[in-house]
């Protein structure tokens, strides 16, 4: 199954175990694309951000142009949670007596501390970025937190959508039951003389009356609440189902796994590939980072190399269909634009039109 | 009242009886559906894990008086939730 080269995907995820070079890979791909005159947004989702460090600029929670065509963002989920809770708190205060204000503050503080809140906020921001980013940029590259976390972020929309669907279905039932009740009451009201009395032969106008019941029902105060609940649920659902659709569309999204030729990263990548495939997330490729270079290295590193060869053979056997791209261990660690350009040269195969997606 | 009017009146009473019963049943069902919905939104506070609790938080203000109505109907004077007081 042949797909467009990586450059043409609108959304890229770079994932892998901590410390294998995800941020470096994401930054190198972003810089390369930006220097080819494409407008790129690179997003760090790891709470311990290092994206700014690699480019030697401070980035923060706002999209910022750090180089021509290259925009960067470090998501701060805590600030996201704060803003959301402040909004809920403000609405809440309109509904309750002032004596309850401190109760509300206390409850919002508890929610802030709840384990899911930060993750939920991060998830939502990513979903929004996948939607808005597609419109404003040629490509959005997510430098994600270590694999376990990322996988959860990828599968969460599915769980969330199921939950939201359940809630919406309940609302639907409640709304239609409410309409049925109102309709029966409306008929009674009409009979008991609330509506103007009918002359004989006016039967034909009854249909008009029936319509007016519905209008009446639509404007009743109970319905106002139902409408608000429904709108809030639908807006959430829409964001998540769109993110999910984009995530699973191999023409829009590609996932790149980064690993180094060592035991634990190989095992973790295997789990990641299994889960991603199970959820049908398109994996576009793999980067094997820090492979020992071909030149002679001395006794110590030669013994490491013989072990590394076993691992490289394992990687080939396990992930051969992903066509792993190798980056050698460089003389100096990657720092600054020159270093990133050097890494990007090894990533060139991702731009070749013949790459396949599994 | 002519016999025709009497018949009409009788028919109305029958209808009223029939529809009234259904109206009651439907209203009860709607109330149960609404209670369930509210409890789902509040589930996290009752110790039931809810993957969407963060996102449904914005529904709390809308459900605020429904919650009060629910716990009084259930025979609880005060809100049963420690973290959510309404009265």
C-alpha cells in the first residue's frame, strides 16, 4: 500500500521511550520542512519541555514563530486546566447563593488535583490543535511524551466518544419523552379551553394547531436547559470525533516511532506498534537513533558493537516492514541548527515518494 | 346538555383518563432518565470513575437546581455529596 511521502501528511506524531531522541527527531523534521518553505508548527506535549532548549529560545504556552516558517508551542496543561475551571466557576456563581462561593472554590480546587484533569486538558488542546493546525499550517508535528502516555492520548478519544454518545442518547430519550408529555398536556390545555374555541368545520386547521404545540414546546424553560446540555456535549463530542477521524486517516496523519538499538526501547516499541496497529493508527516509519558509526572504535566500543548488531538484527526482524531509518551516533550531541540539519540529512528517506505506510 | 354534548363530554373524559395515565408514565420515565444523566455527571464525586468527568464539569451549573430537586425528592434534606453543597 503506497502512500504520499511524509512531508505531505498534515499531522505527524513523533513518539518513543524517554531519552531516545524524540524531540531531536521532531525538531530536525520541522526545521527541514520549514527550510523547504513550508509553514510548520512543532508542538511539545511532554510536561518537561525541552523543545525550547534545542532551539535555544523560550517558547511557552503560545504558538510562536522561532525561525522563518517555523512555529513552536509547548503546551502547559496546568494553565489550560486553570482557565477552564475559572470559566466553570464564573458560570457556577451565577446559579448559587454567595454563601456557597467558598464551597465552589473548594470543589474546583479538588477537581484541579484530580489525576485525570491535566491529561484531559492536554488531550483537549491536542484535539483542538489537530483541527486548527490543519487550517493554519502546512504541517503540525507533535513531539509527544513517552510512549505509554501517548498511547493513552491516542485511545482516549475513543473512550470519550463512547461516553459522550451514552450521555447524548440519554438526553435524546429525555427530550423526546419531555416532548411527548408536553404534547399530551398541550392537548388537554386546548380541550379545557385555553385555546380559542373552534367553530364547526374548522377541523382542517387542526394541523396548524399541532405545529404550534411544537413551537410552544421548543420554547419552554425546561427545554432551554436540555438545549444547553446538548450543545455542550455535542461540542465536546465533535472535537473528539474529528481528532479521532484525523488520527486514523493515513492521508492526514503519520506516526513515527523513535528508538535506540537497546533492549528496553525495542521491547517498548514492540508494544507501541501492537497497540497502534490494534487501533489502526497509521505508522509511517521508524527512526533507529545513535547507531554506532562504521569506523573503527577501539576495544570497548567494539564489544558494544557486537551486541548492537544483535539488536539491529532484532529491529530488522520485528519492524522490517516499517523500513527503519538509521541515524548514527554523532561526534557531538545535537545542539543548535547545524546539528539539527545534520540529523535531518539522515531523515531524508522520509521525503522520498516511495515510502509505504503500514 | 344535549345527548350529543353528553357523548362528547364522556369521550373527553375517557381520553383524559387514558392520556393522563400515559402522561404520568412518560413524565416518570423522563424524570428517571434525567436522574440517571445527572448521576452520571456527578459520578466521579460519588466515587465512580468517569473518563469524561473533567469535560462534564461545565454541566454542573446547568444541573445545579436539578440536583437540589433530586436530593430533596429522595428524602435527603441536605446534599449527600461532601464536595457539592447546594443548600
